[in-house]
C-alpha cells in the first residue's frame, strides 16, 4: 500500500470500492430475482397486515398479561408492538421518580421482546452486557409488580442480579464481559451435554472494550455455538470513540450503502416464506462481496463469526425473522442490530448522554428535579484542570468514555487538543498516560474507582515501575449510592497502597482538591487522588498551593481521643466530635490525614501517644486501607493504643442512597459518635 493510500484510509477505501460494488450489486440482483421467481405464489402472505385499530381501546394494559417470557409467545406482532409502547411508558415513569439508566433501556425494548419471543429462557441463556439496559427484561420476567422499587434500598437492582431471577444469567455491572461469560456457558453446555442456545447482547459502546474482542477471537477460533447480538446505537455512555466506531459510521453513511441495502431488503421480504438454512446460505452468497466491502461484516468474519445485518432494531417483524433463522444456525454468529438510544422519549432521544444515567426528573419536561446546592468534587476537578491546562502546556486529560461523568467535558470544550477520550479501555488509558508522561507531558487520568480496577497491571507495570508522573484522578471513590455493589469504589486504597513509588491523596474539601491537583502536577512521580460522588463541603475558598507530601492537618485539637480521618468524612468527624464532647465530656482531636501514603508519621505517633485512643476513618475497605496503614505504623513504632478502624465491612454493599448506606454501615455522624463512646469506655 502506498503512503498516499495509508494517509487517506478509511475514506479511500470507500472511494476505491464504489465502482467494484456497483458491478457486484448487479450479480446480487440476479440472485435475488431468481429467488423471487421461485416464491411468487407466497407474495400475498407477505403483504403488510393492518394494525389492529382497537388495540389502543382495550380496557387493560397488555403488560398485565405478562408474567413470564412464555406469555410473550402468545401475543401477535401487533400486540407486541403495543406492549413495547407500554413498557417504555412504565420505564420513563419509574426512572423519572427513582433515577436510573434511561436511554439505554429505552433503546432495546423491541430487541428484548423479540429475543424472548424467539428463545426459550431459562433453557436458552440471554446475557445482557452490563445489565443496565435490561429494564424491559425485568418487566417481563415476573418483576413488574416490584418495578417501582428499582434502584432503591431493598428494591430491584438497577443491574441484573442472579439472586433476583432465574432469568438473570450473569449479574454484571461493568461492560464488555458478556461474550466471555456466554462463551464459558456455551462450552460448559457442550462438555456436559446440555441443550439450549447462548445469546450475548452487547453494544452501547462495549465493543470499544478490548475484552469483547478477546472473547470473540476465542469463540471464532473454537467455532463455538454462540450468538452475539451487537446493539449498535452509535453511542457508549458518551459518543463512541476510536477507529472502529469511525469505520462503522463512515461506511453506514454512504448513500450507495443505503441504496444497496434497501434494494436487498426488498428482495428478502419477497422470499420470507422460504424456510431453513438454504435461504440463509443463498442470501449470504449473494451478499458476501457487498458485506465484505461496505459493512463491518468483514471485521467480524475475520474473527470467525458469521455476520448478519444490519437489522432495524425497532422493527419487530424483521428482528423476529432474523432471530428465528440464526437460532438454527451452528457456530458463532453475530447479528448487527441498529437501534436508537432513548427511543420513544424525546428528551432522551435528543440527549442520550445526559439520560444514560440520570437522577429523578420531571417526565413531562425532562428536567432534573433536584439541583445540587454545592458543586461536586468532580466539578471542582473539571474546572481546575482547565485552569492548570491554560497555565501549563504539559497538562492533558484522559478519560475512558466518561467525559461528562468525570467533568473532563469542560477540558474538552475549552481545550479540545488537550483532551483524550480513549473509549471503554481503562488499561489503554493508563498505559497511554504513562507514555505521555515519560515523554514530558503531565496526564491527569480520570476514571471511576470501580473501573480503575480493570487497569491494575498497567498501574503497577507501566506507571509505577517506570516511575512515570501519571496523576490518577479516582472519581466515585467510596459509596456511590443506587448503582450498588458493582459500582461502589471501596477497594482502591487497598489495591494501590502496596505499590512502590505511588503517592495516595484524598481531599476533604474543594481547597484540598485544588491543592492536591496542583501538587500532583509538580510532583514528578506517580500519584492518585481519590474523591467521592458528593458535593463539596461549604467552606471558605483559599488560593491553591503546593502542599508538603505526607503532611496531615490538625482540624481540631483534643487530648482523650484522636480521629484520623482520610478524605471524604473529615467534616462528619468534626460534627461527631463536637457532639460527643458535649454528651460524654471528653476531648476529641480530629486530623485531616490527607495522605494514605506516605503517612504523617510524626503527627500520628504524637497523637496516638498522647490520647492512647485512636479511631481511623475512611470511606473504603478497612482491610488493607488507611486504617491498616496506621496500625502497621504504630506496631512498627511499638506504640500501644486502643484502636477502632472505621470503614466499609467485609461484604458487598447493596444499593440505596449514599446517606442511607453510610448510615447503615456506621460511617455517618451517629456511627462515628458510637465509636467515640465505645473507645472511651475501654478505660
């Protein structure tokens, strides 16, 4: 390939192949004309039936008749279409009250209904990638009576849960895992002699996750009996990034593709009465050259999959027809389904990114009901990164498909050439940051705590061992609320603390946040700043300054008990200390520890020796966390003191509001007061 060809790709691919496609399309027409001639006597059956006009006048909702997927099979197509409208109304109504993942769930209602119409769960297994788009699946699998409890404490999960229903095969909250899980189940079925089809529904950006391609490559190599449904809505959480997404879009946007596809679809509709694999083989032979040149099919075929599509994801007849055909197909199959994220609710269609995961809103206007009274930690981060980038040309921001969630959209808007969205690829984000850092840049890599877990080896191998000055900005650290166990960011301190060369910081307020970001910029080595999903406390603003590494701050002096608070709970500790002093007549010191690594050895030892009573406080796991670091320090220094570690317990924390969950696990003001009472009662 010449240099010119490389530079012009993929646009040149379109230009170079259009002439060839036109020639091939003539051959395809001949094939389908032959098919048309053999089936003209069935054409009357293929005429579009009139929609049942009385459906909207029925005195009850169709959803009332649906108690399991088997009930879907008893409905006519027109009734399923009406059911899809009802389901969308229910989803919008409940999510407007409880919050949740709205636009992805609205986008695949017809797909979910078609899957349950064609496949036979639970013998057949349907695995939804991430699970947050499967609200309609919950509604038709025996949970409609409880759907109003979605995402609230003791209610239905916002993701799928194995303990909730036999129809929830995998309870995943992170995307990109469905094909791997489905492949494992398919191989287990083969080994154990079980029947049943295995279907993985992936998309909404998950195809930008490397794990999905690893699984598909493996499945294609083994020729596993697996069906993958690619839900292509052109979006992940934010608009898709990357060369693959660009390739999909450019090819699909070509007028010649649309003309060819519509002509082919016309011929296919005329032979729908044909049965069996022969039809599929004929269609595949006829379409082969067109698909390989004009659609992503060639990519998936190279991975060993039979490719079908694209299919209109909101056309039930088309969906059901293709699913019935591929159900009988052997080997790995990919069905490319085109959907619209937010389908059926205009505000979500207009802004699918905002409605991807939205708090309670007015369903009539689409406006969020409760506006924050204070900026969030994420917002403070986003604003200050823009300031730092304007001051220092080395500053860049990196996110993994979360510009809005991490507030890096502000950098994107102000300095787009200093912003990188690498798609759902946390491992790449970290190592990409390492490369930038080692070449003289200062990358701020903003990733949610729960998603940063995916990049552990890259943090250790590519950042820490190289001593690369990458700044990990760990958003949603601690209890995140209604998203539940898969999203609580409570493990990062424990998994980062053992890594050499790593500095760990956590701000108590917006002043700390800006100080730590400025300090990280000038540090010249790897560091991580963790901050919660919450508003910043209302404190007077100060000018940002570089702080001394490992230096804590005494927020309140005291002589009987010392609370060593790390990060988000410092101000809760102050309120608890003041109330405890009045109630119990004791003197309580509160220290804003700021650093989990390195610790302020001198200050901690001084207060531990003075008070002999130490409470450590962190919004993270106790084992291996900040409190463990304090115990190790005091043991090494041979300082004897009573110690209570406060942190998250040794079980996965369920969903609920942040305030509810902090109260439940004793990390609110009242819980801290109880710990003060306990420790002063030791004698």
